[in-house]
C-alpha cells in the first residue's frame, strides 16, 4: 500500500482508494504526478489551509480472482486477517484465511464514513465485486454497500474481453488454457514467482500464500506438475476466467453489478482508432502495441464462444434512446453479426464491456461526452476518443488527456462531496 496526499482530521475531502488492474503493482511510482490535477479545484478553508484529497493505493492480488481481490481490499482497509469465506475456500480448494493486516488503512470505514473508489482495468470489476459482497453480507451485517460512496472506472472489463481467448483461454471450454499459448507461458511465470515468493521482493508479491504454492509448502515434484497444468490458472477462481464472457454472464445472472441507490457511478470508456501514432518514440510504443492488439481483437469469432453469453442472444434491438446497443439482429445461435460497438475496443477491452455491468436496458445509465449533474444509482458513461487501455493509467506521461482526465475526476468527486454535505445538512 502507498498513500499520497494530505489527509485532514475530518476526512474532508473524502479519500480516494485506487485499485489497480491485472499485474498492477506499481502504485504511485508508476501512476505519477496526477494528484496535483486531481486537487486542482481545492480551495483554502476559512483558516487558509488547503486540504488535499487523500489517495490510498490498494495492494491486492495482481492475478487473483475478483472474489479474492475484493476480500483482500476489504481487509486491507479495515484491518485484520483476510477471510475469503468458508464456502468459497472449500469450493475452490484454497485456505479460507489469507494474510493479516495489523493496521487498517482506513479505520472506522462505514456507511457514515464512506470512501471514493477508482479502478483501472480489473480494478473496476474488483470494486463491483466488493460492493456485491458487502451487499450479500460476507463481511457481516455492519458492512453495507453504502460504504462505497462512488465508483469510478477506467477501461474496465465489466462484461469480459475477447483478448483472453486470443492469449490462451479456450472459448469453448473455459477455464481451460491452451498449453502452448501466451496465457500458458504467463501461468508458468506466475507459478515460478509463487514458488519463490518467500525470497522475492514485495514488488513481485502475488498474494498466493492461501494457495500454498511456495517451496516451503510444496515439493519440487508438485511444482513441476503445476507448471504443466495449473490448478489455479485453469480454475474458475483466477483473473483469466473472470474476464471471459462466460464468467461475466454468470455474474450478471447472479445480480452482481446492480447499482446501489446511494452510490455514484462513472465509467471512462476508451475507444482506439485504427491509425497508429504518427511518430515513433518510446512513449508511443504502447500505442503501436495497443493498435496491433485492437486489430486482432476485431477479428475474433464470437460464434466460437460456448456457452453463448447473454449479449449474443435475442434480437439485439436497442432500447429507446440508447444508440450503442452491442448487437445487430441475431438469426440463429451462431449467426450473430457483431455491430461496430461489439468490436470497437481500446486494445484490451471492447467498448460495450467498459460501459457498465448489464445491458443499457437493464442498467440505469446516461451516455454523454458531458454528462449532466451527478445522480446516485445511475451509471454516467464518458468516452475517451482515440484512447487506448494505457492512455490514462497506470503509467504517467503528463499527457493532455491524462491531465484533463484527472481534473475531471477531481470535479466529479468534489461535486459528490458537496452533494453529500448538503444532504447531511438537510
């Protein structure tokens, strides 16, 4: 965990928790000097003091499942030993309890003392999962979804991404992974790091202790077996499966992602154009990679997915007033014709998946370049044109787009804080 900023005694403004995505562990070192722009609108109080918004970088498992990441996030903020839940631990074959956080990052976190959350990539669905677990009582009756005052996402795969299949996940048999694939190679790297975890630096911490994968817990023979076929990576309790369309479909069927009436929601959706950067430079290298990835994603055969996810079923007609339905009419179970929105992406996540959980007709939402005044319980969707998955985070470049983004987030959070203060007065 890393904190930046200057907290005030009364938590005004309300702190912001940042949840990083897949393999995200850079914290403020990589995210850089965004804080000045987030706090660009902070004015001195009556005594002339400037109270900047406190930033908390959460440190959760970079390759763990959404459930495990959400549990770690909760206990990191409240303190104590991570409890993944007895039923969950038995179902997926790992220890019920994880590491212990002796010091809470935010003591007294409650509905009366809520937090703002921002998630990049997998950080967005992690926060949604946390709110669902708060709602369903995993952390006890005192924990409620109102503890999350706002949820801001950037390039979040709420409804999955076809990239996971290109990397190795089997579209017809997830969570199985093709042995000779990029995903298979990443799996082996994860197991090597987990095996050596007791002697590795914190920057390589994968939060795998509950799975007993280190050399202190398993024999070299067991380790080699996991390198050939991973019980973790090829399970339904890991990041690769959680970003499949099948897993997203199951979450929505379970009601995960239904907006909480008292929470403010905003998603920033990156849309990448076909043209690569005009001039080559080291910073533009990610732009070239994202453009190549985006092109590959557009050629994905959605007909190969089994079971067929919900968004590929039905007639695909857009609800009234919703211009960006992800479908054109479907005339058979494998004859869906993807619309532009279905194949548009940011190099990692398709546009329709970044919007919010559920389809627009099922989720209260507004889509606009300049959304109206914030309202709780409704997804406010903003589009970042000609942006890729890495344009905003996690690497700070000081670009005009990043500066504008953080100023906009600062304004958004300040408006929510003021609205809450007015509600408390009334």
